[in-house]
């Protein structure tokens, strides 16, 4: 069974309709000469004539599903009488269940119900096809035509013939409407001729005065007058309106009721006057009291089109037929001063004598047609506002809320916006319709509450999963990818919700019990459906029409484009964030003698991606490298460039290059890619040595670091200002060295920290503020010194102090620029953890060097490292004696979390690890060092080099049989296995 039929059956069963003998209400007071009957019946008779000889029945219903007329063979009409389907009977779904007419008035589209799909048993042998009759002016459904035929005789061509007939009925309604308007115009002109007030040129439609030309108006003024006249014709209460014009003039519009046969309409007259000197001109049509009024019998002040005469002459009273609510005067009496025309002629010297006209005809029409024009203009206004208010941000949730805010209450009483989970995750939606049951999540809910104000439901309702069962209008909309209009009953929501996924109580509480009009519009962008917008109107008094379908589709399409843009932005942002997080340090690195804390604050918290970065790298000799850099820009390019620079810095740091050489190599790297956005990159590279408590740093276009000493003093390191990276070596980079006692605090940061607040551009003031935040508040004179504050607390204090005084407009979500802050509290390596000897360059001293190292390890209780340390000292010291260029050789042991053995000589030659052949007598020393240590390397000094090797102490007693990395202890290693390492590959 089709989904629409199944949903209708569910509603019919819920209503408890009797499938054998339904109770149909019958209206006895039908107008046999109604406009719909006069337009439709001639067409239906011709259609019945074309189907002569076939047992067909044609039924005409109005927009409330009441049968107003029918045509058919005698047998068919008798069967309809037996089923109570007589003129005046209401065949709405509420009374007879599923039928072709009820489906047409529910879906507002042609529909065919075949045999068993009927809810009533008496109709199951028929095929019923129905089509809506639409008013061509506004597209509203005026009624429906049903064609019934036995199932075995039904042909597809009958539905086409029925559609042609309903189209012709619409054309006749238009012709009759034009005739009504022409009749109203003639009635108005006859009345005006009797009053000798005005004339109009029927050929051109332009109003004229006797002896005087009509005033000239600008196109914008004409448009404003026509819009105001349209609103007056469609209004049920307003009778007068004023529109300010240029040059101090004011146009006064007045509505008069018209009657011609069964046609009722209104005419709008217009007159002009000079605005009072004290009045304030407006740019919009403002209904309100004009300059002159007269009192009515009920006490209301009735506006006058003309000023009363200064002499206060007696007034004559002119009556015009019309309902009393138009003027508030019983019997439709309008009061008009007798001397008004004379006063008008006195004001206008060029006016003709003897009863010249005092107003022009502006518009004639019916209230319903005027209302359609007003609604059309409101739709255009709604679309225009949607273009400016939907998609103001790249936030998916906010975009959905903007659609709901636009539509309530001007288009719907309740609006819900659901998006697919794939869209919220930033994934690419598949092309085409997503099917009837995708995973959805509610993003926005808005409703007209009691009292007429709009807002979200008090119980929330957003950010909840939702689902729609097959057959519901929502599922049909998602399955076809097209807007769907239908009626829904809140009682059926629970039954149609799979696993209770639909927030039934929320919608029921917003709409109330009963049947309501519903319109579902897919959020479709770039060929894919991203979600669904649901528009509800309480009750069935205002069903959604074709124009509403088009409007909802346009609103949904604009929202979908904004949602898709937000989704694509979210996906790019997530990718950039993932890249950036993978490139930045995930955890604070553990360094030998430095405590660290850091902050990274992007300029836009929504994108979260910038080019600022930081790093902390352990170096040989217990030293630490601290790095902060800044790459201009945001997004994937900046993150990728930042990652390349950070990787290059780590590679150069492993080579133990001095800071100025690291920056020089970075400059070459950036300069070789001129298209790279990193041409605006800056960097600060600092190395701290805990043995001598010195910090050596160099900078490339970066602000200098700030040091806070244990006593509370601050110092901005005076580093030579090198150019930014990528400028091609304008000048060589230089480094500077400063003493940093143990406990000193070093702050490295990017320039975004100095760009915030009203002191933007005043670098000295910002630097003073930074130093003050690093020091912290001064303790009271008589209080004990406060314990050393944690680095995390200092980080928070710095960012709160320097980033909280942003611009007063409060329009930004983050700081002006990305901010990276790295705080390092340095410590000295205790002297009892350092052992150093300077020995002569003589092969005979090698054994003495091993003995010195062994005694030191005994003092440090590191006996388990004696074998490996002896091997390292022997190999490195021997190489220094052989290739060190003469002069003394220095041996140094450093004890921390690991044991570092260093041998320094005066040669700049680079040792090289190589694989020695079986017959070679040399080349195995560095190989053995690499096998029995965790790491080894070389660093160069101003004169000479230092070769170092690092070992990690392992738990257990000496000689426990395991080295620091879990491999067998060297003394227990198989000699053949060691020799096999040096076998030739062949």
C-alpha cells in the first residue's frame, strides 16, 4: 500500500470511522448559483459527454470537501444516494476516511485511489481519480472534481481528461473574476458620475481632473501608493491611510465599498494636500489620523478627504450604501463638509468652477484578490529577508535556527529543522535523496507561544535524534527530495515514530491535539539532501498551497546552501585541526632540568587553526632547546607549513647546531619555496645548559623572550634582531648568551600576545604588562614570602592579563592574532651529578680514563653500567687520541635520568659509523658504542667537537643479565653472535 494511503488509513482508524455506514454531515443550505458551480458545471457536462456510454460519475466539491453538485448515470447516482454521497454531504477524511477527494484536499495535488485503497467498503469496486480546482490568481484550492469508474474500466487517459477539465475551470474562474472587477468598475463610475466628482480615461486608466492635470508622481511614490491601496482593499478594518510624498505633500487614500450583483469589492480614492509645517515626513505608508476629522454619532473621529471651510458653513450629508464597520457611522453615512469643495478651489486657483472633482480613482478590486496581492508581496519580503538573515555564520546549528526564526510566525506556527548525522559530522553526503529513513538530529525548534510571541519551546527539543516511519509526509519528502504538503494528526505521531525517535510530546505540546496542516521541504544542495525543514500550521483553516510549496522550497534551498557551506568549512577546519594537533606537541615534553607549561589560543575559536607553534626538544649534555614560531595565515596551508618548520627544527636540533645556524638553515628552507605562505614566518630558538646555567638564543623577526629571576627582577633578553625567515639571507643571524640562575623563569611567546587591547601598537607598554604578569602580585611587606607559583597558574595569569582587555565592541571570539606562550622554569644540574677530567692525549691514559669512570659510577651506585661505560670510554677516548689533533682530551660524566658520557677534543673531523668487514682491524668501535647505548652523537664547538653517548640505568642488581633496553647483558652475550654482526654480506 502506498505511503500516503497508509498514513490516511491510520488517521481514519484513529478517528473511529465506520467502514460500512459512515455518518456524513449534510449541509442543506447550498447556493446553487455559486461562482464555483457556474464556472465548473458547463465544463463537467462537456467532460461527461466525452465519456458517454461509460458508467462514470463526476462529483464537484468545494474547498471544505462538501459535495456541491454531481453528474452521472442513474445507476451510479442511486449508488451514491445509498452511500449518503448527496449534494451537501461532507466527504472529508474526518467523516468518510480515505478517498480521492480527501487525499486531494490533504496533499493539494491530483490523486488516484484504487479499489481496496478506499476506506469505505462500498467504494472498493471503484477507481476514483480527483484533481484540485485552483484559483489562477492566487493558486488556492477552491474545490475538487472526482471521477469514479469501475476498476476494470479505468484508463490512464481519464486522469488526463480530468486534469484538462480542472484547468479549464480555473480559466473560467479567472474570466468570471475579470467580469466581476469590470462590473465593480462600472458601478463605481456610475456612482462618481452621479456625484460629478471625478473622471477617468478608460482607454489609458489614468485619472484626470476637469480643467486640471493630474499631479505627477515619482515611480517610487506610485509603487508606495499602489501597495498601500492593495492593503486597504484587503483590510477588514482600515478605511483611511496617508502616504508622505516628496516636496512636503501628503497623499490621503480612502476606501469605498462597491457592489455589483454578487460581487463585493472596494475602490480606493486618492487626494493630495500639503503637509503641515509641524509634521514629520515618513518614508512609509502609515495609516493614521489625517489633518482634518469630523465626529461620528458613535464618538469616533472620521477622517475627511478635504479640509472644512474656514467659515464653518453647515455641512451636507451624502449617503452611500455599505456596511457600517467601514466608517463607524450607522447605515454607512459618511460625513463630508459642504464647503470642502469651495475651500479646495480656494486652495487651488487653477481648479475649475462649478463642482470640480476633489479626488482621483486609484484602484478597484475585491478584498480576496487584494489579500492575495498582499500575501504575494509578503512572500517576496520574506524571501528578501531570508537572503540577508540566513547563513550569516558558518555554524550549522545557528543556520538552522535562522530558518526557524524567519518562518515563525510569518509562514508557520511551528518550525522544526532536522539534519542528517553525516552532515553534522562534516562528511560528504551522497548525491540524490537519502532514502526514507536516514539518521537525523533535530537542530532547531521554534513556535508561536500563547500570546502570539515566537520563541523556542520551554522544554528545549533541539539536539535530539529523530526518525520518521515510512508513509509519513517527512519520509515521503526525504525519499523523493521534493516538498510535500499534507495534514498530520498529533495523535498519530507516537504510532508512526520508529522506536520513539520522534519527539512526540514536544510537537503535541506546541500544536495541540487534532489535525494540522504540514509542509515538509528538503534541504537540498549540490544534488544531495542534507536534512528536512518541517512547517506546521495549527488546524486546517490555512492549508499550504502551491505558492507555499514554492516559498518553502526556496527557503529550504537557501538554508541548504548555507548549511553545506558550514559543513564544508567544518570539514576543512576539522582536517586542519587534526593536522595541527598531530604536528604540535601532544603532551608537555619531559626535559632534564626544565619545567614547562604552555598555552595556544587561536584568533578564531571556531576555526581553531593558526600558524603559531612551539616545541621543547631534549639535547645532548642534559641541555634543552626551546622553540616558538609564527607562520602567517590560518587553515591547512598555515598548519602544513608550521609542521614542516617544526620538523626541520627538530632535525637540525638533533645535529646539535647552535641557534644561529639552525635559523640560517630554516631561512634557506623557506627561501627555496617562494610560493609558500611561510615567507612571513618568524622563529625564536633558545638552548639552555643546566651544567653552566646559561641560555643561548637567536631570533628571526620574532619578539625577544622575557626572563624573571628568582629575586623578582625581570629582563628582556637583548638578542640581535634577525630578519624573518625566507628573506634570502639579508644579514647573518647572531645569537646572544645570558646567565640564568636556577629557578629563573623564561617566557617565549608569539607577537599575538602583544597585539591585544587598547594599547595595541604600544610595544613597551605591553612588554611592561607582560613582565608584571610574569612576576605576579607583590606580597604585603610584613607577610612571609609566598611559595613558588605553579607554571600553569602563571600561564593563566598572563593570558588573563594581556588578553582580557580586548576591543570594547566584543565582536570577536578570540584574540586579535594567534597566541602561543611557552613558559620554562630552569634548574641547575647539581655539582655532585657532574664529573669532569682533562687528560693528556696519550694511548696509555685510556686505562686511567676507564678507572676514573668506574670509580665515579661506584659513587653514584651505577655499577650495572660499568661494563658499557668502560666500553664507551675506551672507544671514544681512543678515537680522540688518534684523530683529535693533539692537545688534552676532556672526559665528562653527567648523571640524570640517564648517564651521559662525553669525550671532547680539538678536532672538527666527523666520526662516521660504518660496517667493518671480517678481515678489517678497525671500524668496529662506534658500532659497538651504538649497540650498547641508547643514543650517541656529535656536537661541534667553536674549537673542536664533543662525542657523547647516553645510557639508561636498568632496575635489578648489577649483572642481572639485562641491559637498559631489555637485551642480554654484554658480558653474557654470545661471542659468535657478536662476531656475526661484522660478517660480510656475501
